[in-house]
């Protein structure tokens, strides 16, 4: 700003901004690019010269006419042979200062300083609001994460508990029978089932934080943002695909869960992308409410959710194999995608378990771990 003020002062030094000739001269200099400005003060000066030049062209600013008195004085001065005084000569050549314009420049400079100060204050307020919002978000996120851990620790403690079981055996059987053909619910899940009859089973991977109940409803969206207690929860719950059946058990039991940054739900599932991690965690336990199950990891791969009309392998559509050829097709496709060879294979008639979570490295990305039931 100081540079532009000094530049403007040098341009207007000795000039009269009421004089068309001076205005024209300055205008041409500015148009030629002889001067460049860096701040709003300089640009405002450029605009003002442009406006004054327009007034000159329109005739609003003209040279002052010499009146009769002035002419007479001029004639008299011309006829006189008396030399003019040096002081008079100096007076006529002394640069004319436009005090009003200087005042305008100072006002513009002051206004620019005020604008910058306002912008700085607004920026400070905005940054403060963002900081408060961020702290609030992390506080809520940590609270929800902690609450989720506490809730599921309590649920884990209810496995095997008989505190909510009915004392009437006939009533117990009546409540827990899904169909006439289904077996009795395992005693260790009876209390949890009575607490929430959407319980489908329990998933556990030793030496990891994956130790959760698995839910199932007719709506695959519900447990994306609800916990076991059916409360709103961004962590959601692990849930079995609504198309899967517990009894008789589907060929492929697909369990979904959020990839939470806190590590909750399937937040750590993607560690299976490294072969060393699989070697330390090759076995997955998945009990349905009717029977216990142990599964051995077979395939690990990245995929995505595709459009319905895309003719491509979609692992999440594989739930029941109606023939050996269909089963073999899915096995071959998953083997092609697998990040490494586990040496584990499956035959038609085997029961599979697929754990699926989001992969944030691509749009609609997914990460899946497929295991075969071994007992």
C-alpha cells in the first residue's frame, strides 16, 4: 500500500487534476502500462483517472476561460518592459498540490486497512468456529466409540447368562422357535435372544477386537446405524444379509459391518490384506443362535458395488449355490481376486462365511474375507 501511495504521489506531483491536459497526460501514461499498482488504493486511483478522462471527453472538464480582466492584466504585463520578479516566476512554476485528492487517497488507504482488519477478524472467528466444531465432533465420536465398547462388553458378559431366560420351559420353546423345523436356540444365546429377537448369532476372531453379536432383519439398512439395543448409533452393528437363512443355513453367510476408524465393528478387518496377519488369524468363529461354527479363511480380496446392468462378478450376490457349476464359478472368481493363496479350497456342499466392509480407497469400494466351515 505504501508503495502505491508513493507512486501515486510521483504521478500527480506538479499536476492539476482539474486541468484537462494533465488528466490526458496521466491517463495516457497509465494506459501505456508505465505504472502498475498492487493494492486497492492504486486501483482506485486508476479508476478515478479513467472517470476524469471520461469527463474531459464529454466536456464536463474544460480549460478555464480567460475573462476580460484577466486579458487586460495579461496585455498590461506583456506591454511592460519591467522584468518579472524571481519570486513570481517561482510561484508560477511551483507544483500545484491537490489537497482534496491527497485526502481521498488517505481515506482510501484507511478504508483498505479497515477492510483487512475486518477480514482478519472474520477469518479468526471462522477458524475458532471450525476448531470448536472439530473438537465437538471428536468428543462425540470418542463418546460413541467408548459407549459402543462398553455396550458390547456388557452383551458379551450376557453370553451363557440365564438372567433373562424364562422359567417356563414350554414358554421358552414357544418364544425362541423360528419355525417348527428349527432346533432350540443355544442356551448361551438364550438371554441375548430374549433381549433382542433380531439376534442371528455371534462372530469372534481370536486376538482381535472383533467379538460382536450379529443381527438380521428384513431391511439391510436398519443395522447400518442402530446398535443391539436398537438405539441410533453411527457404529451400527454387524448384520447378516437379509437373504441369508439360519436354518437351513445358506451356502454363503454374508456378514456386513462398518469400517470404523476407531477400530470398532470391522474397522480392523482390512488387516487381512497382509498375508502375515492372516497367518496369525486363520480361524473365524461364527455361531448362529442354533449351532456353533468354526471357519477357516480361504480368500481375501478387494471389490466394489457394481451397477445392476454391469456384467461382472458380484461376490455379494452369492448366497445360495443351486448347482456345482454355479458354486465352482464363484470359487474361481474369488480365487482370481484373492490377494494371496491360503491353500484352502471348498467343494460343492460346503458352507461359507463372507465378512464384508467398506474400502475407502475407491468409490463404493469393498473389502471381503471369505472362509470355509471346517466344523
